[in-house]
């Protein structure tokens, strides 16, 4: 079997789609000896060559124009043409951007339907046209993969794809996410990271994106109650790239912080390097993740693996991921969210139970299993195409 994989997100490992593509390729390559893999990489003029490609993986470069139209042309023309050139027997698009026509059997991973179902992402003409295009293309794929049973139900209900053509395969957590460093305590390295991000001694952490569906406005509103109970001893640390401007998809967070009187209680630390994330999780008293919609939810899984108590929304896929090892609250109940954060900080036994249960729950999710289950789908599609 020769799988051509759309590698549009390969050089974007800070995104969920980028992590998924890299982890899937790495583990398929390591676990399966008779599988040929070729990354089909779009490269605009001056763009960097793909980094971190495992030995033995083929790379087919496709020259593209920058911007949205270049992305669409790559998905609809460049990728299918490359599949023919490299002699692939199966194509996999690991995000919601499949071609309408594929020269070989096609598998597409739809992580979630957020851009279709959240009105703020589906207002402009370009957004509606693209959603219509990829929705139609997904219906023509040989099989759809998704990250959770919550997303599988959305795909069945809103795209009308038969249940037997959709498989939910959970994602995994990397081995670096543990309650203690693999090499034991290394205070010099730890202190360097603490200094790098100017981390306080105690803090509540959010790490992720800042799109409107991430529900950070409600987290900030909840924090007005947290500070009334705890004062400034436990600031809220917001990690991840801060939006440059406000818009319907990126709310005015600074304005909200100022109006709520939270300026001295909230710290923006910006983008966090991948190798630094485990320490940020480990040092946090609580990891808060109030998102309304998630196809999976890697950050709360990573936090649990590090032994950090998690307070998350009880929406989308998150209840599947955190199970009994986290504190799930209504994403619109800001008082309840605040109460959960305060309870974890103030009740030592509750925090200890969550720190113990978190790694046990996270251990159920491995990238090896993701790769194995994906390979089973590949095999099924290939057998069907031969028959």
C-alpha cells in the first residue's frame, strides 16, 4: 500500500492538524514495515522546506501561490495530481480539505465541524463557499475519520454521511507529558523556563487558541469570582498567541479584562514552545479549558497526563476525554466554573484525587493506537477497492 498524505499543515506543528499529521506519519512509519508513505507538500515561493520528516518517508513538492486561493487550488488540483505522479494507491487528507475528485480511494479526517456550525466562522461569502466545497467533497470520500464520537454524530447529522462511513479514532498524548520529567528533576532547566515566561509561583493556566468558540470571555468572567475568593495569589496565565486585533471571531479580550478590573490578575505570556509545555502544565494549580466545541481537546489531555487538575467545559468531545478524572462544568455557568477552580485550589483532597486520576485517564490515549486504528481503515478501504 502506498499512501499519499496531504501535508498542508506539516510545517505548522503548533496547530492541532499539524500535530496530528506528524504523529500519525511518525507512528505509521515506525509500526508498519510494508507501508509506503509520501508527503505531498505545498510550497509557496520562499517558503521553508518541510522539517522533521522521518527517514524513509517520501516528499513530493507542489508549487502553490500564497493565500486562500492557493490553498484551495492545492487541495483540489495539486494534491490529486501529485497522487497520480507518485503512484499512490490511497490518498489521505488529514484535515477538512478533501478534493472533489481523487484518482485513488480517498480518506479524509474531519476533526470537527466548528467552522460550519459556529455562525461567526460562516458569515462571509468565501467562508460559505469553502464550507460548501469541502462538505460536498467529504460526502464523496471513501471514508471519513474523526477524533471523537461527539464529532462523529455531528458529521452524520450535519453532512448526512452514513454511520458506517465514519470512524471515530481518538488522538494521543506524547511521552513527554508526565507528572515528572523523564530524566528526573532538573531545577536549572526548570528555572530557565520559569524565567523565560516570567511564571508566578502559583497560577491557573489556559493554553490554546483564542477564537470565539474557545469561550475565553466566560473564563475571564468566571475569574472575577475567583479573585474575590482568592485575591491576587493565583493569577490566570493565558498562554498561546494573543490575537492582534478584535473581530467577530476574536473578541476584545483586553477590553474585557480592563472592564472587569482583572488587569492585575491576568498575565499574557504568548506563544509557548512545544518543549516548554510540560513544565507549564506541571507547575499550574489548575488547567482551565472552557471551550464550547472541540473535535478532541489535546491541551486538557496533556495537562491530565502531567498530573494537573483540569476544569473543562462539559461540551463537545471534552467529557469523552477527561472522563471521571476532571471537573466538567457548563460552559455558560461562569459561577460554576469559578466554583470548580476555587474548589480544586482550596480542597487539597480533591486536587490530590484529580492529580492521581489524570495520568491514569490520559494513559488510555496513545498515538500508537491512533496509528493502528487508522491503518485498519486504510486496509478496509483498499480491500473494498480491490473487490
